[in-house]
C-alpha cells in the first residue's frame, strides 16, 4: 500500500509557511516557492535578462572585464584609452555604475514581489557634464564608455552634436532627434533604448548669446536649452522613427527618457575667466593681498574643486538646465608628460597606430626618446590638445610613407629629434643585399 505524501508545510529555501505562498514546486525531498524561483532566475540570468553563459561568451577576447561589480572595473577600461583625467574617469564610472544598478533595481521591483517600503523608493538618475579644453579626452571617454556598454552591459549608446540643434519649428534638427540615434543603436527596440546612454557633444555651443534680453529669439541657444529640460529630467518624447523633420501625417514613436542617462561635454571657452573673477572678487581694479595671491595661484588643477553652478549660469546656461546636470566635472589641460604618454601608452596610441601601419609592409618604425619628447613639446605649444599630435605626425610621416611604401628593401625607419624639430627626413635602414 502506497502512502499518500504529506503536503509540504514550508519552503526549503526561505522557510515561508505554506499558507503564505500562492504556488510551490515540490521535489523528492525539497520544496521551493514562487518567490525563490524568481530570485534564482535573477542569479542565473546575466545583465538585461540574457543567459550568463551567452553573456560571458560574447565578452571573451575583447579585453573587457566579465563583471561590473564596482566602478573601478569601468575606470580600468577607461585607463586603457585616456591618459590622466582621473577625476573625470571616476565621475563617469560612478555615473554608469549607478545607472546600471538603478536599471537592475527597477527590473527587480517589476518582476519580484518586493516589500511595500522598497516599492515606494525610486532611484533617480544623475546626468553628467564634462567641461574641459579641446583635445583633453572628452569624446574619447565617451567612445570608450560606448564600447564598455556594448560588450559588457548590452546597453545602447548614442552620440549627438549640440551644434545642429535648434528650437522646434526652425531650420535645423529638433531636440528630440538626439533620441533617433539611440533607437537605431538599440535596433528599433524601444524598451532597450529607454535604458540607454546618450552623449551630447559641443554642449557649450547652446549657451545664451547674451545675458541681456534680446528682441530676437535665440533659437539655437536658449531655445534648445528650454527644449532639453524635460528630456534630461525624464518625459515621454514623440520621435520620428527614421529621423527628419516632424510632419502631422508622420507616425511617431513614444520613448520615455526617465531611465536614459545623459552625458554632456563641451570646451566652455571663457569659463575659466568667470571662475577667476568669482574667486578673486576684484573691486574697482584693486584686490587685497590674499585675493591677489589666490588669483596668482589659480590654475586648472584647482578647477574641479572650484566650479560652481553660478559660473555655468554666467557662462550662458539657464539655471533649470544646470540643475538637471548635477555631476559636473572638469578635465585638466594636458602636460608634456601627459602628451608623452598619449603617444605611447593608450591602447590606440598614435605611435602604435603608425607602427602597425608600417608593419603591414614589413617595416619596423622606431621613435627615439628625444623625438618623442620633442613631439610632446610641440603638442603642448599647439594649444590643440591631443589632436595636435596627429597633425604633427601626419606632416612628418606623410613624406616617409610616400617614399618607403612598396619598397621591399627597407628594413627600418627611425624618427629622430632632428626630424621633429627641423624637418629632416627620418633615417631609413635598408637590407644589406639591397641594390
């Protein structure tokens, strides 16, 4: 005679009593409730609901970490591409980490039965503003983050240019068009796009043209800022699915920006003088001795500790927009030591790029230490940041590539200090059996 198995009284994992559970799965000796099943699913699935095994396989061989458990994981990735700018790297790493964890928390609250207190806690986003001279790595940071988001977190990333934006109804692109590229990056998946990250470059170009009121509309300045307010804070935008101007007969796609993280960057030329005036507190052309010392010692290295919201307002941003960019950080100008590292250290360093190009033709390319220092000195003098280094190298290497490309008897090319400083052709080492 077979005995009837007694109904389980508690869950073997959480010890909840049977009368508190709607559904339970019973095995030979253990039982598991529906809540524990959902928790196990969250552990077994990778980020964004993809199986963990498939998720890690997609990351294999790309040089990125297979986990994102702390902001330092992203900071180490940024170190591979950008030299210096430690404060900006940490700020961006924390912002992306908070964005990722906030998405996870929101998904957990929607899928699992959480307690009532946690249901009422809504984690809000913190948009980021990067300020720094041209060539300091703002766009490069955004590109490195894009690779990390794509390969590690499966979060779409898009870049937009603020210089093309105008107020709705005028010639140019509407503000909502910045979301079109994000939808394209998500391959049309609106739910995925609503969790993405958008980088808006040249953000300083939408500053107000003047502090005083004007009789004409500032459609590419203050008008754009007003239109960005709701988008940055979080609202439902109606976007043309394929971009372009809006028409009444056109079908629109609704996208909620509440969970989209916005990172804005710009050079903000002239902001330093505004900060100097505030810190020096000049009065009638005279300053107290301690104020004069503060003005003299003021440098870019102190800027991250000195920028205030009122500085951005005086520059031309409206206060409402400044309040929606709470994480503002400044990038320092590069020193000669930084330029030297830019040439050789990053994953895509300029010297490595040229060496790889010459290696295709079987030629070794070498720069002497004095040549690298001369290049770093020229980059510092150019006031163009790291972008100035490429122009200097192109001028030198263009003639060399024209001369040695296709020559099977060239073994090595050596760039010396004389080539950098005085324009002498680099040394070309040929094979011994060359004619």
